[in-house]
C-alpha cells in the first residue's frame, strides 16, 4: 500500500500552469505580459505608489545607480522603468565573501490609468530613490461648483 501526500502547493502550481497555457494561446493576449518582463530582467526594484494632492507619485528604490543607468519611457499607456546595476565582483582584484545585493538588468512596467496625462510626468533622482510625479488630465481633476440658493 502506497500512501501519497497531498500537496496543495503543487495542485495550485499545476492550476496556474493550465490557466497560463489557456490564456497565452488566446487571441486576446496582449503584447506585454508580466511574465515576459520577468524573463527579460534579472530583478525588479521595489516601488511605492501613492497620491499627493492632484498628482500620483512613484518612488522607486535604486541604490547604487547613477542617473545614466536609468531609463523611463511612456508608450501606449505603459510607463516603463529600466536599467542595469553593474556588479562589482571581479573588479580591481576584489574578492567577495558574500553578495546579497541584486545586480543585472532591471525593469518595472505599469499601466497608466486614463485619468493621468503622460505629458505631465516629472522625474527626480536623489540618494538612490527615483521619484516620478504624474499629473492628472484637466478633465479628471475635481471641480468645485457653487450652488446658489434662492
């Protein structure tokens, strides 16, 4: 008699694989997929997204990078942040005993909501943090209407 253990994680993994297989062959499939992004890049930086007044801000943690190592693009409603963090291993005869930092190509892509104006994006990079400030379209801003009683 063979006793087989039930592994719920394997079952979920199999289910995810089947769902991906069905949708990857679908004519509704978009050109961009998060899986394709992960396959093309070695790591993804951490991102905080929040609102401040009438702007949406993205704070991207990119320690150890120079401005020249970072590219920000907007195309077809997608905001992409890409670049590369070069490894120090093997430079100047240095011997590393432990490396916990991430190196290599990175990328993050976000779908912009229709309420944001791709022409109103500002970027600042300071102390290893990239801050992107995205403005709203004029028609998406809240409007104050005076109500006259009488």
